[in-house]
C-alpha cells in the first residue's frame, strides 16, 4: 500500500532492475571474473618468475575491485559511473599491454559499455576494445592467422547487434505495457464516471417521484388546512391527517433510499464481519480475516464506513504494494471498534501530514473516519509492509 493508499502513479522501473536484465548482468559478471582468473593462471603458468608478475597480479586485483564497485553505482550514465568505466577500461588496457592473454576479458566489458553509455558512444568503445583484442591475439600468435583478425570484430558486432535488438524490443514492450496500463485506468475512470452519472440520475428520479411529490402534496394540504382552519375545522383537521400520512409514507421512502445506498455486502442484515470475510484483493494476494473481542451491534453508517475503508485499502494493496498476503483484523474493544489492514508489500514512507497525501484514497478514508469521530493511522517503511488502522468510538450501551 505504498503511495498505494493514495492511488499514486507507480514509477516505471529502470531497465537495469528488470529480471531479464539482472540475469544477463549476473552472467556477464560471472564470465568476467572467470576470464580474469583464467588469464592470471595462464600468465603465471607460462611466465614463471617474470619481473612483471607483481604488476600483473596487482593490476588484476585492482581490476577485480573496480569491477566489483560497478553494481553499486547503478546503470545510469552518471559522472561517477562514467569515471568508473574509464578506470576499468584503462586498467584492462594496461594489463593487455603487459600480458596479451588478458584480452578476452573484453567480452564482458562489451556488455558493461552497452549498458552504461549511449548507443553511439558504446559502439565506439566496443570498437576500441575489439581493436585491442585483435592486436593482443596477433601478438600471441606465432604466425599470421586471418581468424584472429576477423573473429573478434565478428563476435563484437554480433554481441552488439543482439544486445541493441533486445534493448529495443524491451523498450517497445515497456511502452506497450505503459500504454495498456494507462488505457485500463482511463477506461476504469470512464466507467466510474458513467456509473456515478447513472446513479445520480436514478436517485434524482427516485427523489422527484417520491420525496419531492410527497413534500409538494404535504405543502398543498397544509396550506389548505391553514385557509379552512377557522371556517371549517373538521376539513382542516382532515387535511392535516392526510398530510401526516403522506409524511409517514415519505419517511419510509427516504429510509428505503438510504438502505439502497448502503453497500450490497451489508444487505439482508449481513454483519460487518461477514462482509469483511468475503473481500479479496485479486488472485495473487491471499486475504485473511481475524475477529477479536466480543462482537457488538454497530450503527449502519459505521459498518458502511469500515467496509468502504477495507475495500479501498485492499484495492491499493492490489495496485501498488506488491504484497503476497493481506490481513484484515476487526477488533471490538468495548468503547471503540478498530479495523486493521496489514500487508507484506514493499511499504513506503508514510506522509507526516494530511497535506502531504496525494490522490483520493487516503483523504477519502480520513474523511469517512473523521465524520464518525474516529482516527486513521498508517504505519509503514520501505521494505517493511504497511499497516492501516481505523478506530471509531462507540456510544456506550444503555
């Protein structure tokens, strides 16, 4: 229920945070350290006692430490990230100059460059790395081998093309998903508006055909009674009695309208606990209900308010929290009734003031509780889920 409760737009995640990108990054990181370790072992086996061995080992350790710092800097091309990439590439180039066998560590660096830099700059860096790989392999070869001249550029071009194609497809999918989510929200908002207008029209017709007509009839009868009160008391009293009957009928109509406006889950005498048990938050979230204390009769407006709060909170859990489970707890504490909605989602930084709340979810809940003299509290922190608690005081039983 992260900004959840306020129906806040959820930010689009950075490409580096997607599961497929994280998997590819893990594979690339693993490959880098394997190639780096293999290059160190190969150098030590083939060049024992070389004067440059301490430099090779020191540079290898430096390169490994620099590479480990990369994920902590994120994938966005910030100044620190670009400086880090420059240090990694420079250290690798020095290693390749001292020991050409380190050239194949460039393959994971292709992926790092493509993830960090804009496309054109990334292609330039990949071309530079590929050139160093070709020169290093030709130095290791005892004679000229055309494969060593053509294979590295071909591998680099293929890897770059595949990565760029995957990124474009992923971007197209993200755009499509964003469009679908926006369209779904617009359709839902349109349906809500149409439903609200239809309900307003129905209520206006109901009020016109019942309450308004009854009030008009009462007014006419009472005016007639006033005119004949002195000259014909019997007729005047008859008019008053008729107006009284019409008022009683209008009162029953008003009660019927109020009953029709109540949540359908509370219709036919169903209690609040039974209504809360029927709520859900979608197929991917398990909702559990707990009842604490001795249930007591609740006024209709209290039941309706708590049910609406529970429905709104669960909708926010479904839309924003990323939770797997949610728990509804209805507690009867003698002088008050408390409804707690808790989820195990990613949580959020709860606003300290009402003015800091965005959207309509939380303000609407606070308004419902405030009208009944109660309080609404929210406890949440990033990564620790959210607990929303609505407490409403009860009048003491006579």
